[in-house]
């Protein structure tokens, strides 16, 4: 075969291959999500979920008990020397400020404290601790398994930082407030670095009237 014919055949083959690949690429782009097995994100934060714990009055409580209102949740422990009492104080002050500006919205919020140290934080201790903060605060404890399940649902880190030479210990844990909506879903979170006014201002915007 003449060289010119071979070159022409190679060129035609190359053009055909390019067109075929281009068409395949376009076809892939135009396929529907169901055809490509695409998994779409719902846009919802994977924070929160079912829990079964016991409150400071010895009553069994679950996440379903709080549906219809807002929860402002904090995970900590009563033997915490500084961060936990400071954070719970800020939580209480934020709700107090909201109560002054919009009592109806403040009434919709239940402050919830969940221990990450169920070995020491029994019902009696949780009751006495909660009394130092805002009236109406629900303090929850339970078995180690129940607490671990709740913490996992809220993506809360905690670990015993035990001194081998002491029977006393501290707990390492994340320090975050979670605002959960009437449907039990995550709305927003705050950190212990947020002050009461910042949180109160955000709550005034986020809390919806009944």
C-alpha cells in the first residue's frame, strides 16, 4: 500500500477514535444520577440521634421526650475543674438574655447536660450539680454503654485521662454546645469560646415561634 494511503488510513482511524472517546465523555456527563449510581448528599450534618438515659430525678429519658422543642446540649462531667462549669454558666446566661428579649423563644429551649463520666456522675450527683445552673436544666447519665452511644451520635470525643498514681482522674472531652431543632435534627453548634451574648443573638434568630 502506498505511504500516502497508509498515512490517510491512520489519520482517519485517529479522528474516529477521538470522536468516539469524545462522544463517550459527553454521554457520561449527561447520564442521570441513577444511571451513574451517584450518591447525593442531603446537606444535613450527621449530628444527633436516639439516646436512652436517666435524668437527675431518676426518670428514664430518651431523645423522643424532647421533640417539639429545642435542645441546647452540652457534654461534660461534674468533676470538671473549669471548662464544664464555665460552659454551662455561659449556656445559662445566653438563655437568660434571650428570655429578657423574647420570653416565648426562650421557653422553647431545654438546656441539657449529658455526662461523659457515668462512673462517678450518678443520679444524685447530677441532681446537685444541675441545681447550680439554670432552673429547668435536664442532667442526664446512664450506663457506660448508654453514654458512649449518645456521645457517638453527637460526634463527641471523650477519654479518661487517668493518673496511674492516683484514684482521681480527669476526662478529656470536646467542649461544644449543640442546638437541636423540634424535629430532633441539628441546627447549629457553639464552642466554649463563644460568649453568652453571641449565643443569645444567634438563638434569637434560629429559634422559630410555635
